[in-house]
C-alpha cells in the first residue's frame, strides 16, 4: 500500500508532544510491514534540521491557490531517521512557518489551513496518488474536506482518508476567512450543521469536525478514550458528531517506537539495561542525580515528564512534588508550560525549591534529558484530567519506571493496579491507578508506590520487571492500522 501521512509534527525533527512520536513511530512500523510510506510536513524555521539527512529541493514553484491569488511554495525532501519526508515552505510575506515556534500564533487556523491546501496541491501536481492519506489532529482536518470538495474533481477520486484525533481539546475553530482562503466559498453549504459548522458557535466553522465528517474513518488513540469521547464530556462538544458518525469511528491504542525507546540501546543513557541486567538501572539513577545535582541517598525518585497543561492535571503534579518530598522521596519534573499562568506558577516553585537537594524542576523541552529521567527514576506520575492515550506511562514501563496514573483514557488500557486490579493476576499487574481528581486519591496511589519501594524493595523491583515485560511497541497497533486501511480501500 502507498500511504502518506500529513501532519504538523514528526519526531524528532518536529516534536511538541506525543503527536510527533506517533507520526514517526507509526510510519516506521507501516514501512517495516512492507508499505510505501511518505510524510508531508510544514517546513518550520525552528525544527531540528540536525535530524534530517539529504535535504534537497524536490519541487520548485508549487503554486498553491490562496484567496484569489496563489502562493509560491518550495517543497524540500529529506530523510528523518529513515522516513521520507516532504517539507512545504511557502515563499510569502505571511511567513507561515518562520515564526520560531510550531503553534501559538494568532493566525494558526490560517497557517494550517494553508498547509492542508498546499499538501493536496503538492500531491496533485507531483502526480502522487496514495491509497491512503492519514491525517492527524485539527491542523489537518481540512485535508479530507478539500479532497472531497475540490481535489476529487481534479483526479484525486481514489484516495481514502484516515483521520486520527490525538486531542479533542484543540479543534481549529475558525471563520469565513479560512473558507475564502482555501476556496471553499459556498458559505451556506459549509456552515450547515452536518458539515463544518461548530457545534457550539453557529457563526464559526470547526476544522476537526470537518475531519470527522469527511474522512472515511476516524480513530482516536485508545479504545477507552474512544468510548469516553462518545459517552462523556471529553470530546469538547464533538460527542454528537461522533455519535452520528459512529459507524466509522474507533480507538486504536498507540504504540511507542521500540527503536527510539529502548533501554538496552539508548544513546542518551550512560548505562544500557534490560530485564536481565536490571541492576544497571541504578547506575542511571546515579547519573541522573549527578546531572541534576540531587543528593545520592536511598530514596526513590518520582518523576513527571510532559506538557504543563490543564490536561495533565497540573494541580495534582504540583501536589505530587510536595507529597513525594514529605514521604521521603525525591522528585524530578521535566515540562514546558503551555500558558503563561502555569509557567509563572512552576517558575515560582522552581525558585522556592532551588536549594532542596531532593528536588529538581526542569522547565523547558529537552529530549535527551527525558531519556535519562525515564531510565533513572523509579516512579512516574501521570495524574491527567484526561489522556487520550498517554505515552509517558508506556515509556516508563519500558524503562522499568513504575507508573502511578489517573484512570482515564488510554491510561486505563495500559496500567493495571498492583493491589486492586480485578481482571489480571498479580504477576500481570504493572503500576498504580487512582480515579478521583482530589489530592487524597493521588496520595493513596502514590503513597502505595512509595511504601512498596521503601518497605519491600524486592517486590517493587518485581513490579518494575513485570512492567518491562509488556509489549507496547507499534507491532500490534501497526497491524490494526493496516487492517483498517485495507477495510476502507475496499469499501
Ligand atoms: N518537556 C519535555 N521535554 C522532553 N520531552 C517531553 C517533554 N514534554 C513531553 N515530552 C515527551 O513528549 C511525549 C508526550 O507524550 P504524551 O502522551 O504526554 O503526549 P501529548 O499529551 O503531548 O499528546 C497527545 O497525543 C498523544 C499521542 O497520540 C497522546 O498519547 C496523548 O494522550 C495526547 O494528549 C513523550 O514522548 C514525552 O517524553
């Protein structure tokens, strides 16, 4: 099969969070399974060019219709750790992708609407006719809309679209400008509730809703989140749309790339280790302490790695720091805030805790340090408000770092409570789960983890090893995606 992913991120060249990991990891798995896979990405000025090999121009003077004129684009091509990527660079005064950031601009809706249009125009003009277009999140929601309403009539009638939603919170709610700019000019048609009209605001259109309505199949990133999205309020108003399109909606659990996340062969950790050489993990713990100037002692290290965003339960993250310290554990946090208010809060905490020999807060994005923390910590806390899948608990499991999670979304599908899971025998359990949003609930689960570490270290080690036995690679999800592609191709 010939599959093209169209996305706003691909790790490690463009990574703001888990979306980048998934686009890279799934593409790699699909290729291993014998498919021809290509990626179309924006050419941001701030991406990690050091992760691209053989960058060269692949298509000059791609004229992309935009409003009543065209924007000249160059398309560059290069390999990101083996994946063939096409990067779209518009040469216009808008400088859509030369902003020193991936997201967070006031015209993000137009930036990514343009990207959708340019990606399709590139496929059309370069005579690429993939069997499957796989789009991700709101940034590429307009791809199936434009394909069906415009590009189908130019000869792209045979392409099928899978649309994966990684996060319902950001939907690309926009207005007339986006329709006019992309050539979707019949307002009354697109503002119809059955098409793009936002479910809350009748005067706005919603790019993610467009992705849902027009795609051949929609997935979200875990079975439990697919259920939540339809039955609870975590789909931010799109529940009814998902209900209408339920026959083409399902959840496929993400994997993690076992080539990237492999404690036996990870270039960012000083001491490789595996199930049979678990003792080496302690050396990474020591290295982590040296790197972050933490005291070397008998305490467990509890960590948090993730975007500091309401989604991640920042108040519980904050509480976890002080609770861990009060229970005789150390705490390491690595996170970049998504809002100034949250950033200010954690900067204040960082200053306050600066001299504490048992705590380190690292504010910012640091891929290399993340690997060392996964390898060196004993416990990883993931107290999310909602979590479509969650990768950090799966990476933690791979590195023998026991997860303590809130039982929502994909966390329910991946972490099974050591004391209370009713469905699995003790030797299959791998972490600690709490359900309520209050501090007590977090404390009870984190407290059980810390107790197990300090009171029965051999049992804690056994639990860590059980977690390492789990297979959360892309192997199984890759198979499910291939089956899905086959299904929609032959419908
Ligand atoms: N400051 C930092 N420095 C270095 N690395 C950092 C970092 N902050 C985060 N990371 C890394 O980014 C990834 C984050 O994974 P998450 O599952 O938390 O994704 P996120 O919530 O962004 O994405 C959404 O998409 C993913 C993928 O579908 C879903 O799993 C998730 O539930 C959904 O919210 C991990 O690889 C983590 O190590």
